[in-house]
């Protein structure tokens, strides 16, 4: 293919590429790696359900996220979860998105997020109190419980812990079925559709409880997100959409990131030792405070490297809304583009030993040496994750708080599987809780 400077390539004329061995690829993750390994900036693919142009070039990704973002709307994956998150800040578009984002942004600035430190630590300690030393637990579920407690307490000043089983179940149904809608719609049965609707009803009930709680017990002077949303006078439906969006986007991804991090630590005792050393030196056995956060530098490297290898958002899509040229390629309205953090973060062109877990690689100028969108766990541009600072603080504090007390040891390693749905979660992550 000619990608010389002045030739503009019409994507409409690009043939659909057949991925060698596609039938034998275990998962969508392998599919995106195989597409990357073709060595082309853009690959036109069709997986039987969705036609998309996979973008493998960081500079083109930058244009899609930043300079030419106005030509795109959110992709199919997020369109499909609208029944769940409605028209909240994750899914809304154009001026509506701009208004919603501007209203919420101050709430996510570091100065404000920092005030949640004690709550984050407290919620982690509380959940850990129910763990028995020596028992084998599902670490993904545990991390989900902690991050759910944290998001509901910090953003909405309430708890939904009593519904945790229903929430877990409904989230799993929603995530599996909604992503099947994108990838394997022909396989969805009437029963699947019914369970999807039921999951939405259950989650709606939880969100309604959060809102009702506050309406019944207004908190004078409260500065949490829910009070800000209530003060804007938005309709019940708009309110539901925003609360559901923050509830879902605000706990699933961080939980998966933490779960993957525990898995990686269990496989790398030398990294685990260094983490413990840092925790003992900086914290000396006391709970972490906001002042400690910037001192937990190795903890932060571990999280960066964990998000490189197991990015919770493993693929992001956009749909072309207005014809646009990206790099040398001409795209037309209605086409889909996909950008995979999974494939990019393991690209040997940017990372030595791409599959190895080496937190030290981020200690230095790596992020300055590689193109900016060779690492994009939080996306980019005006639609960059609004919760990125929140997530990084939370991940560090949970890691530090659990890591001060316990070591998690992988059991039933052969059962563990990456489950690439809308997010990338470790399925069957069974770990034994051992006192350090
Ligand atoms: C490690 C944890 C997290 C990861 C990896 C992550 C990743 C992402 C990514 C990649 C996007 C961009 C999606 C796109 O461009 O289509 C995004 C958007 C978003 N995230 Fe996160 N996220 C995390 C944590 C959080 C948290 C803790 C919150 C809330 C407290 C949150 C709320 C949101 C919202 C509201 C958006 C939509 C922003 C917009 O479109 O303006 N995320 N996230």
C-alpha cells in the first residue's frame, strides 16, 4: 500500500482484510494484535457483525481524539450501552456534551479529588475487615466491592452495599449482552434480550435509591457530585443518566485495573518486594494520607505498567460524523474506526519486551520518547476520561492499603481468563489472602 506523503487513500476502496488464522484466534484481544502485526496504519476489517477500520498509528489516533475530534461521534460500543447510561456525559455529543462536561469538570480536579483520600482508605479497610486470612477469594469481585463503595460514598454520599449481589449479577449480564450486541448480534436470543432488560431495571432501581436517599435527606452545604447535579434542576431522566454513568464508569474500570495489578504482582515477587518496601518506608504502618500519595512513586509505576499490559478500556471506537482526512486516509460519514489500547500498548515498536511486566520502564522519559498516543489508557482530547485523576489516586490508595496488610496469592491459575467485554476484566481470578 502506498502511504507516501501526498497520496490520499480512499478508505472506501480499501478491501476488507482477512486476518490469517482468524478462526483460531482465542479472543478479540488476539484479533487486534494480529491486525496490528500486519504493520499497516489502517486495516479495514469485518468480524461478521461490524465493519471497522482499525487504526494502528499513534499520530492518527491523536488526530481522531484531539485535532479532528469534531468529525467523530462515540462508536458502536458506547451507542449500544445507551439503554443503560442514557445520554450522560459518557455518551452525549457536541454542545450537549460540552455543557455536561463543563458542569462536572471542577468536581474532578485534583484539588477536589484529594479531599476523598480518607474515604478511599476507609472504604478499603472496611471491606478488608470481612476477609479471613488464608481463604481463597475472587479478587475481581473484591476490587469491585471496594471501588463501588468508594464511588457511591464520594460522589453520592451514600451506600448501595446491601444490593451488591444484584448489582454484580446485573452488571455482568449488561456487559456481556451489550457487547454481544456489537460483536455477535446474530447469537442473541429473546431470553438474552429479556435478561438485558431485567438488568437495566435492577440497576435503575439502585440508581433511583441513590437519588431518593438524597432527596429525603438533603445535605446542606454538601459539595459532592450529586448535590451539584441536583442544584442544576435537571429532569429526573437526565439525573438518572448522569448518576448511572458515574456509577458504572466510576467503578468497573478501576476495579479491573486493580484486579489485574494483584494478578501481576502475584507473578512477580521482585516487584511485590519493592512495593512492600515502599509502603513500609513511606507509610510505616499507618493509613495513607493525601500527602503520601506523591511519595508512593513505585506504586504509581506499577499502576502505569499494569494499565499498559491490561488496559481496562482495551478498545475505543468512534463513528465518522462528517467526512474527514486522517493522516493520508479519507474517511466518510458512517464509517467506524477502532483503536485498541491492548494492541498498541504491546506494540514492539514502542516497548522493549512488550509482554513483560516491568514497572521501571515508566521511571524516566519513556512517555516523552514514544508518540503520545502509543500509551492511552484514558483516551484523549476533550473526551479524555474525566475520572483519570480519581482513578489513579484510588488505585494507589487501594493498592497501598491492602498491600500493607496482605499478599494475594494466585490459585487455580488455569482458570483465569481475560474477558474482553466493554471493559477488560480478569475472569475467575481466585487469590488466597495471606498475611504479609
Ligand atoms: C483505571 C480506571 C479507568 C480507566 C482505564 C478509564 C478509561 C476511560 C476511557 C478510555 C475513556 C474514554 C472513552 C472514549 O473516548 O470513548 C473514559 C471516559 C470516561 N470515564 Fe473513565 N476510566 C477509568 C476510571 C474512571 C473513573 C474513576 C470515573 C469516574 C469517577 C470515570 C468516568 C469517565 C467518564 C464520565 C467518561 C466520559 C468522559 C467524556 O466523554 O467526556 N472513569 N474512561
